[in-house]
């Protein structure tokens, strides 16, 4: 064996000396690139519990679900949740069992700053996240930290919450404390998770906290605050922490794929328009070469605002200096994706609303497995990855959430297995066949959790949590073995890869 290897090396050297380049063999289409991050994701409010322990302050979700306990489908709340605050070491071992090399989790802002401001810094909260980070590193798992996953301190909501531009200042100081305390060990940062989703808390009374119910107005106002907050945090890291800490800062945006219902230009335009309202509203100011909100969004919101008799557009204006501040403030593009749908031009949604401004109507793509609002359409993710890369070239993409939901009690989760095999294969096709630059994938979710307004009725976890048992025991579902094999081998088995529905229809 050694002699054969030596002959190969000698032959390669001879070829190179004769001017013949020695080209390494191409990576198989079903394999991940070297150094690819593979893991699972969670969010603080959904799993930690300990809602008022050790000095933690109240969040907008604590406040709303205590004041209106019937808002969730099962009256569930986050008081105890999966009790990961006390069971984090056990949860790290679940990651070890998954062969994960990365764990995406979020910090609870009110656990670190109970009032949202730096007048009260809760050392117990800082100690908790230091312990989590150290435990991950001790087990060979890289932490990926989200600064904001929807649990705003209630004290800041008293100031109006995210539509108040002053919150960008509060967020900057919170981020500074996170970088100072955790940045020596954290190399991957996300500022916000899915602003397109948590803005629903300002457009509806019942969909998300805080239930501000100012559709088409407050959700656009907060877009400016979020973008400025993100940009200022990125600039802070760039100027004061990057040289020593050597990390990367991004943002996670959510996007479905919208397949035109017909081959008409009108439906193709509807698809692009919806992608710009859903993804581009946040991505264009950061990732595009020109910056600013997308032109189609600015034009349509301004036109509708004028029809409504308003003196100004419901979408705030970004000044030239703000456009410059925001543009280019990311090292990578975080992307969450769960489903695809058909789309056509039309009118839907209340007036005013982002959906009504977009002027589209969506419908389910028939013939694909569905669960709740999720559809198992792997080629939709492949198309979306290509769209992101083509629209915002130059940024590596990290799929930070992607997963399947079952009803309670399902351990032989064949639906999740089929979904994960297909979607991971779609990512591999995008990388190896389409040339999309990607750096990671974290499946949602590591464990069953509080699924916001659905309470504990939807189970996204790779590991089941028994919420009827006060000890909250964890049990691996069948999908754990499947994903652990993919993570261990850094590849999807050929049979599964070839059978996955990753090729878009013609």
C-alpha cells in the first residue's frame, strides 16, 4: 500500500515538472466542502425557561403570554419551556450525538440586561452564556450566537419597541456587552433573526409579541430601526473587536420560494416582487451594491400611501448617509427556509399591509408532502439559494434554519427524514452543481420547543421533549440517526441523494 502511494506521488511530481498541472479530483456532488458547518439551532425564549430566575427581566413574550394566556393554541408559555437553562449540558450532549460541529443559539437580551439598558447588568445571565459557550467548545462544537431572536425586554417596549428609532442605540450597547464578554470564543454572530417575521408583532394584535396591531405602518417603521441597529453593531464589531476576535457578523433573513403559477411575465414579476418585499426589504440595503430599500417596494408603498390620502409614504426614507452606513454590513448571508408556494399577481391581505402592497396571491403547490404551513419542496430551496446568490453576489450563505414539524408523540418521524434528506441534498446541488457559495447548515430544531403562538402543539425537534414530565426528558427521534450519519460522513448517501427531488420543474 505504501509503495503504491509512493508511485502515485512520484508520478504526480513528474507530471508537474513536465508542465502538466496536477488537478485534484473533483468533490463528489453529494459531499460538503471542507470546513462546512453542520449542526442544529434553537432560540432562548423557546427552550430556556427560567423566565424570572437569577435576575432575568421580563420579555415582551413573557408579558404577552402572561397577560393573555389563551393566545397560544394550548395556553402554553415559556416559563419553564424545555428547561434548557438548567439542562444545557445535557443539550450539548445531544449535539454530540448528532455529530454536530456547530450550534446556533440566541442570547436572551433581558437575561443579560433586565431593563434593556446598561444601568442593570445581570452577571448571572452572562455567567450562564459563558457556561454554555465553554461547554460547547469543550465538546468540539462551534457556537453561533444570535443577538436577537424576538425576546425584546418589556421595559423597551414601553418606549414603543422597534418602531422607535432610539432602540438602535439600546441594541448597540447590548451588542457591545455581548462582544466584550463572549467574543473571545465566538466566531460567528448574527444580529437579528427574521425581522420579516417579528415585524408581525407590530402589524397584528394576536400573531406575535407585542401585539401592537399597526399593519402596514409600524412594521415598515421598524424596518429602518432594525437596519440601522444591525449596521451600527456591524460597524462597532469592525472597528473595535474584529482585529482581536477575528469573527464574522451576519444577519438571518427568512424566505420562501415563490414559483410563478404560469409561464407568464406577470407571474414571474409577481414572484420577484414578493421576494423583494419579503427578503429584499431587509437584504437590499445591506447586501446590494446600490443599497436602499428595493425600488419596487419604495414605488408601490408610496403609490398606495398616496391613494390612501397620506401625506407621506408608510415606508420611511433612508438618507444618503444612512444608505452608506448600512450598505455592506455583513460578512455572510443567514437564510431560514421552510416552504415554497405558487404565486400570481392579485390582491390579498388587509389594507394597509405589506402583503397588500406586494399585490400577490399565493397558493399551495400540489403533489408535495405538507405539514402545517410547511411544504416538502427541496427544489424550492435550491432555486432560492440561486436567487440570493444571483441577486446579492459576493456573500457566502449559511442556512440557519430549515425543518419539519410533526404533531406530538411522533418518534418515528419519517416525514422529517424525507424532508431533511431532500433539503440537504438541494443544498449540496446548489453548492456543487450551481456554484452557490455556502458555509453552513443548522437544522431547526435541536429539541421540541415552544413554537410561539402554536404553543407546544407543533414539534420541530430532532429530539423529543416530554412536556408532561417536570424533568423534561429528551428522547432521540428516528431522524437523529439519519442526520448524524450525514454529519459524520459530510455527505448524503448516494441513493438518498439521487432520489431527492432537487431538480426544479421545467
